C-alpha cells in the first residue's frame, strides 16, 4: 500500500507543470511506495497560484515559499523557480528536514552549489536534481549498453543542445517568460540552461572531465527588460562551445546555442567506442541509434532502435511495442526512481553532490571562455 | 466551472487504460466544460477490476456491465471490451440515454453496426467511436492542410498498418491478451483491427470509397486457443490488402498485416495531390512530411515538420516547441473534443454513423477477398 | 589480354547514353575478357547520330539499323530504341548471329516477346535484357542475403515506382522526349516502363507470380501529340496497382504512377521474412535497410547499411568505403556480367526468356485491369 | 572543336584513379574547350605504372617525375603523390610553364605552401588545388543559396570529417596504402587529410577565419612501419577538434577523427543563418537539407532536397531527375571548371593562393593544439 507523501511545489512555470504532471501520473503507471499528495503550490501571484492549484489538484495556493518550507506536514519540497532562488530555498528546506527535488542547474555557480551540498548533507535529507533527460528511455538504455561494456574503450563524446528561439532582437530579457535571458535570474545563458543537461548526461555516461577550453558569444548585446521596460546589456551567453578531456582518455566536444535556425530543442549526443557507437537526439527521443562493428560486415549499419518494447527501460509501464511516449514521461520516471530510492534509504542520482560536479564544469567553461585558456575542472 | 460528468468504463484491458488516462489528464491540460468523475470500472474479474479502480481512481469496481448501464448516475458509458460485445452494450446504453464512447471497430459487421446506429439515433445520445489516430496532431494537421486546398486535386491515397507480433506459431488465439486472433471475439483480423483505422482516416481526409478489390491471407491456419487449450482453425485474416476507387477520382491502396518483420505498429499514410503531397507514420508520430511543388525548385524537397509548435493542432496545450508528445495523448484530444461537442449539443466526428461507413468498407473488403471480385461499398 | 568486341548501338536517347557510358568505363574498372570497340551508333537523324558518335567515341554514325545488323564486323547489337522497334531489330540481329543487349521492356506484349525468344534461342546467341536495377549493389546484396536464407520464409513483397513528371496536362505524347506517353511506341504506360523493373526484381528475389488483380488509371485522357501537333486520346496507363500471389505463398503488392507529387524516380522494394526484412529505394540507392529479429532485443532496429565496402557486390572495383556510386554504375555492372558470361559461354540473367516472364506478368496485369478479374499469369 | 590538352599525371594511387577517370569522362558529358590527351602516367614502380597506363589509356608509363615535368609536349602536370612531394614537383612544373592541378593539402606546412605560391604566381601558370568536395552538386548549391543571401546573417558554422579505419592497432604507418599515417609523408594526420577539406569549404562558404583554439590526440602511440617493419612513434594526429571565430562574426566548430566507429567518410557541414540553415553530409552526398524560417509555420521543416534536377549545379550534364551521381563526379566537375577557366585565362578557385590560406589555418590549428593557446591565423 502506497504511503502518502506530502508535496510542496514552489514555482508554477513550465517546470512546475512538468513536475505536477509527474505527481499526478505516477501511481497510474508505477507501483510506487509513495502516493504523492499535492498539499501546496507556491508562486508569486496569488491568483495564478490558485488557478494552478485548481488545474493540478493542489489543496492550497501560497505566495511565500518560507511558509511552504516551514510547514511540518510537507515531506518533499520541490523547487521549480528561477536559478537565483534555488540556494536559499534548498538550504532552508534542508534545515527543515525536507526531502528536496530541485530543478537544474543546481545554482548560479559552484560556490553557491557547494553551500547547498553542505547543507543537504548535514541534514541528511533525500535529494535529487532534475536532470530529467537521463531518464528518457533511450538515454537510460544508452547507459545500460555502456555499462555492459558493449562500446569498449571510448574515443569520442560529442553533444549539442541547439535552439533558435532568441534570434529576434525583439525577444526581451527578464520576467516570467524570458528570465532565462536575464543573467541575474539565470546566472548564465545556454551554459547553465542547456549545456548543464549535456554535461550531466556526459558525466553519467562517460565519467569525469579533467579540463576544458571554451568560447562563448552574445550575439545580441542589448535587449529590453520585460519588467523594467529599459534596454539593458545582455549578460548571458547566447552560445557556448567547449572542447574537453575526459578522465578515461576520450575527447569531448560540446556546443549549445539559441541561434541555430531550424532546431527547436535539439539535444544530441554521440559516443564512439572501439567496438560500437551510440547516437541520440531529443527531436526523436524514442529512438536510439546504435552501430556495432562486430556485426557481420554485409549487414553492418547504424540501427535505429525504436525504444518502445517492454524490455527497455521504463517501457513496460506504458503501452505496447511501437507506441511512443513523449517528453514529459521523463519526469515521471525521475519521480518514480527518486521515491523508490527514498523508500529504500538510498541516494538517487543525480544527487546535489553530483550536480555540483556539473556546476563546476559550467564554471570552468565560463572561466575558460573569459580567460581564453584551458581550464582545469574543480 | 467544469461540470461533473460521471463515467462508467466497461473493459479494463489496453484500451481501458488509454481511456482512463485520458479522463485523468483531461482538465490538467484542457479547459473542458466537463470534469470527468470516475464512478465505476467494469470487467469480468472482480479483483482485476478492483485493482484497476485503485490504480486509476474509479470509485467502484463492477463485473456486470448491465449494472453500469442501468445506473442513473452514469452520464457516459465507455465501451472498451472486445468487438463482439460492442453492439449489445451500446444499444442498451443508448436506450438508457447515456452518452457513449465506443472503441473501434464499431461492430463485428455492418449489419450489427447498422442496428447500433439506429438505436443511437433513436435515443439521440451523444456518441463517438474511438478512432484515435485522427487526433494525433500531425494527422489533424494533415486534415487542415487538405481542407485549405494545399494539395489540389488528389491522385493517390495509400496507407499501411504493419505489425509483426503474430509471426510465431506459438501465439495462441482467444483469451484476454490475444482475443484479437479469435474470430468470434474480433469478427475479423487485421481488417477490423488495423485497416479500420486506415479506412477511418482515409474517409476523413479523402472522402468516400466506391469499390474495392481485396485479398486476404491466413498464414498460420491453426492455433491453440488460450482458454480452451485446444488447437483450432484460425478464422481471422492475418493479412489483407485492397485497391479501391475514391469518389473524388483518386486511387487507393491499403495493406495491413501482422507478419511484417521489423514493424511494431507502423501505421503509414501518404496522399499525392496535384500541388503537394503528405506522408505520416505512427513510429514517428510527431512528424509530418510535406512536399510542395510550388516551392522554388532549388530548395524543393520533402519537409520534415516537427509537429510541436503552439500553432499546430492541440499542441498549445502541452509543452514547448521541440518537445514531443506520445501515443496516449491522442485519446486526451479525442475526449476533449467529444466533451466540447457534447456541451454544445453538436455531433463529434467520427460518430457511430460515420463509423458505420468504415464498417461497410471492411465488409466489402472481406467480401471481395472471398469472392475474388471487385465489390461495391454499401 | 582483353579481346576486342565490336559494338553496334541502335538508339541515341537516354538509354543510348547510359549504355555508351558503360562501354567507355568498363575496362577502367573491371578486368573484362572483352574490350568494347565502339564501331557504330545508329539513330534516325544523321547529324544527331554524328554528334553522339563524336561525344562517345563511335567510329561511325548510321541512320538505318538494318545496316548495323548486317555488318559482319559487329559482334554485339545493343537495342536502345522505343519498345515498338525491339522485336524487329532483335529478331534480325539474332538471325545475323549477333549477341544482343536489349533495353526493357522486352516487347510491346508477350506474344511479340515470345517470337523474340524463339528467334534468339534458335540462333543460340548471347542475349540479355537491360533490367539494370538488379545490379545496383544494394539490390544485388539483397539477393545475396535472401539466397543465404537470412530472411526465412517470405510473407510479403511490396514494391513501388513513383514519379511525378506527367502531372501537367501540357506534357505532350509521342516524339523523342515523350514517346513513353504514346501507346503506339511504348505499348503501355507505367506498366511496361516502370512496373516491369519492379516485376523483374521481384521474380529474381522472390520467385514466380501465380495470379494478379490490377487496376489502372489514365488521369489525363487527351494530350497533344509532339509530332502531329494534334490532341489525341491517351492510350497508356498513367498509374497501375496490382496485388498478387507468389508461388512461395507470399503476398505481393505493386504500384506505379507518374502522378505522385514529390517523387522523381522512387523505386522502392520491401521484403518481409520470418526472421528478417529488407528495404531499398532508388532515391538513396547506396543504402540497404535490414532488420533482423534475431538481434539482441535491446539493440534491435532497422540497420541502414551504407553499401560502399569492398566486400559488397561490385564495390571493390570502385573507390573506398563511404564513397557512394551513382545510377549509371548499374549499367557498367550489367555489361561486365554479360561479357563475362559470354566469354564463358553461359547465359546471363535476365535473358530474353526471363524477360518474357516479366512481359507475361505485365500482360496479365493489363488484362486484369481491363476485365476487373483476377488473372492467372501465362 | 575541343583543343587537345596533354596530360602528365604523377601518382597512380587512389587519387591517380579519380583524376584519370575525370580525364576519361570529361568530354562525354561536358562541352569542354579542351580534350585531355593522356600522354604519361608517372609512378615509382614501372610495372604498376604500365598497368595503370593500360587501364586508363595513358600513352606512356614513367618512373621519374622530372622527365614528365621536362617534357615540352606536356600541357598540364597533375600531382597525385603524397603531400611531402607536392612542393618540389609543383615548383619545377611552374618553372617549366605547365598548368598544374595539385592534390590537397597543398603542402606539408604553410611555409612550404608559400614557396609554391610564389613560384606559381611568378610563372603565371594556370593552377588549382583539388578540394573536390566543393563541386559535389549539393555543396555547390549551398554556395549558391548563401550567395543569394537566403540565410541572412550567419551565426554558426560546424563541420566534421569522421572515419573509423585506423582503430585497430594493427594498421601500419607508411607505405603505399597507409602513407597517411606517416608524418614524414603526410605532414599531419586528420588535420591535413580531412580537416583541410572542411576548412576549404568553410572559407568558400563563410569567409575567412581569424583565430582558432584546437586540441589533437594520438590514440595509438606506436605503429609498425609498412616499409621498414619497425615499430615507430606515430607522429600524426589521430583526431583534431577546433573552435574558431570567422571574420563575419560567426562561430565555427570543427572536428575530425579516424576513431569514430560507424562512420566511414562522414564529412558533414551545417550553417545556421538568421533566416535559414543548411546541412549536408558525404554519406548521402546527393541530398541537401534546407530549413527556411520564412516558410508558413504550419509546414515549416527541414527540407530534404534531392539534388538531381537539371537546374541544379552540374546536374544537367548527367541523367534525369531522381537519378543520383556519386563521389567521383566531383572530380569531373572540377576538371571541367578548371579547363573552362584556363581557356578564358581566368583563375579557377581554389587556386594555390587560396589553398595557402587553408594551409595557414591547418598550421594555426596544429600550433594551437601544441601550445594550448588561442592562435591567430597567418
């Protein structure tokens, strides 16, 4: 019998929706040890929060996050607000003994992230950072194939996250819809928003990164601020690319931009090993491309694996072979794993500590871009 | 404020799950005039029904469908049982004045379907048949492009539904998991199960069909029955292909099989018009292929449209551009449209009467295969 | 040391060019027992023939094909003229003891084709019909995989040849460029021009065909004749589809049209077997798609085989892995095989007799379309 | 009437074959002002050279390249030998007043390349470097689309050249087949062999490069030498990646390796502009991917342009729409353009001077990889 787990969600934006959907879907599909109970949604505007509560089934709407964190009946605090508020909320929630699910990137920078990790680990609370793409079934399958040793020694890892939604100079910075362009709210541009995903997956699939050489660019130097209405300097990186060395001897190449016309949310990854290679991209997230050099040479080619069969990660919970799931399911998987681990008293990856490693690499990337030097991580 | 709509669902199999999911998700994403209230799930085995009720939030579990239909508090009867039970339940529900959502194919044959339509229309109850693929956004977009006249005069329509799950002679017929192979429960094989989808979409996109010439095959002639344990003749069609003439002068070519190794649920369609052509398939359901001859010849080619933007059918309700939805969302769209129409007192396509037309074509196809003659529809 | 082989080519159109190219390239790439010597090109207009001779290296230009056939120094007569002239020339060449390479389809109908076969076989001359697509390396590889038994029992064979070049009513019939639309010159429309290719490959890969049910359509009923300038009835089939039973128990589905907007020359084929399936299409002719159900289920998917490695059919003769060849290479392969077989005194498939079988199926298809009846072959 | 042009080809390896094929094919397809006359092939081993001469139609075989350069009857010297011999031969040929076609990369380094350019320009001889991929029709079309301004302001340029043929430690260095792994013969590894192609195309399509930051790797540190049989240090770069700034403000990202399992010769390029983007790769060289944001949003998507129509670059010379050409055709196009320009007394791009620019970037890339610093070009 599933135990009730009282949820306090802070943030009613895009991520607030994906997390709320996960809480609502979880036990329809997964045999979770916990039944999420949606106690409270918290956001700045009362009526928006109330409408959100009505839509998603939260018992209450709140505007002050401190009250959520302080409520004794809340078991899990879920942080879906802009990056600059993660640290304060997470540290308070840790001190209050709450389990914490936090959106990525963990913090504005690694110094801040380090404080958060210290607080979390002192409080010994269950914690996880929402790098949801790990739990797209095709990506989870990639991890499984690598762990089984199918690829052999790894030579190359490359990854992109390409978008095109800020090409117009009319897109503002700041505010509810475009806080990701405001350096004060976001900390960085594509590095924290998009490359953080690429880096998290890379660390998981290919191990640690030793050093980086990066370049960034801000194509549009000034934008109007959505709240002040004033034209201000743009402080974020519109684009970022970096090369790196992995500890296992392989070479990494990463790139992200919001100026790649034709790509809406094209997160790609490719790993080349001695025996086999893997490719994946988010625009066809239900497929994994796999090449195995050990195949009979006459029929050797890239295989397009339609990741919908019951023996593939998470897929037994959904429909039947051939019927694809979508983006939001990754959040359901993430929640299922987090609650399962919580019930067993185990950590669930990526923890805050693991996310700190990603943050350190983001910092090194931004440092390298500024200094035009190769930069060691950490 | 959404009005409560009391649901009685009959059938806890695969379709019972997809419909239950739709009831649960509807108002998270759509501003429906109705809020579904899950009153009762009905299935043959009490404990299975109870477990289903627990998982999906039904208030009660029932084993006798008559009781569901007779309950005065039920507003909508949803029929998700094998094909041979559709008619009896639907007619009883109509007589009881219930709104009805019925899984496809409508009936075992068009005579039976005709009775159902008469009952439904006499009772003047809201009714819809669950040909859900119409409401995959890419397919709905195809309809919109055709209605806008972008294709011009149509020359060709072709469609396939290819699977490979019954190639092994060890797959039984009959029973909960494999009733689709039992002619008594299913009425036919791929014709009613899969081609019915292809035909429904075709009628919607390309208008009525005048005559057909078909061939069917049963590759494996005898299979063990899952319930009796006895080896029995297989009465269904394993594969079916047919040619046809549409009323608009275009030629149609349809094929379905469960013996196409490598295809799990590959529903494809292609329409060739004077100016433009369209292609779609279920294995990448979030993409629509479009070719427009009026494009500048130097950059003319098939366009792969990633159907995830907010201006595309249904997509504003979900996430952001680039993030794909999956199979089950089509049932949410279907439900949203049905309830919206119900609220406005309008029919929602495909109605029982429209599904009768599909049934007539299925009958003509099976007749033609038997007689080896071209057969007129209806 | 390669022996000289004196060539007389009749027809300086599109096929005349592809054959001339093959003669010129052969010994650059293949160690042929013969060195083609281009003695004479024959065509209706002297100056065109002379220009062709200059371009391709023919010693002489001729306007009367009888003179080519009668020349004692000619070893091989190559027939690249419209279909209605094949029979007369081939029979004369056979009587003159020439080796014969004839463009497809063999004849206007199977009665005519039968006469040709009788003449050829009486004369015991080397003979081959130019169904060049068999010798696209990916198609040849498909044959090899089937012969190795990799697919197991075959259930389905489907094939299309889709074009879009006659959609405009302004395209004339008849004349040098558009004789394929003139029933007197071509005998039929897409059936002889395009489906003949599909049928030839199908017979080769999947064995004989027992019966067919076909439909044809002529979308544009009248067109101006390019030579007379008069608007005349169109006698050819613009589109043709047929279903069939193969002798091995598999089902066939074939379609061809010149009204499929977006497809220039899309010849496709797919074979579904018990264990494996194969797909190929002419628009990416250097790739073979292969699916093998015996693969480990986690990495099972359609493989896109880039047919460019040295162990693949014909490819050792060309470049290095990864570098694709094109359309015209199939004619070089065909010539290489024909001359090799000729040197060894063996038949080279497809012979005139084998092409007669294709012709019989074309006839049955056209008969079935007229009679609206299933029609046995032969 | 085409004028004879006497050819002396030095080098009978892979490139000797591609160039010989171009000489043989040229006037079959193009109306060139010149008819190449194959006077002499030169290579180290007499019998190999003689066999090559027999196969390709050279009048004579020679083993001393000086004799070729000195022959007064030779009009064009074609240099297809390993990179370390380019400079000496080219300078001698220039002094002898010969037109020169030289394989890429131009030289071992830019100092050497500069000497070559001085000699060439002093001698005022027609000259071209064989960066053949510019003249794949899809790539030439990309240039045309960019020059027409269709892409708008450019933000990103990325390019890869991925192979997998040296992953085995058993592949030797040096000798006829593997001189590309011997730093003395090749000058560098993937940088000069593969990235030089990417850079040449990039300069042509996107203008000059200001600075680079690169990393290289040699995965296998020692290999047996094919000629000496001794295990020696490997001096070449197995893999190389670099970031760069283009003068037009766009960012570049380049990568090449011979350790990317699954890729035989995957040369890719992608350009993202304000309005439109372009993608191409060598494994499907007859297709150009094009995305135009100005398209109607409902049917906006990447277009796969099958570059086979008569209005596309070079394609009118070949077959009919839908029928693809292959790799070697790029050399025919290159030759046609070179001879056309020669006849008109105009330079033909890429000239030696233009190839020097590519060489300077290769040098900067290798310098940057050694110094771990951003390095200015030139």
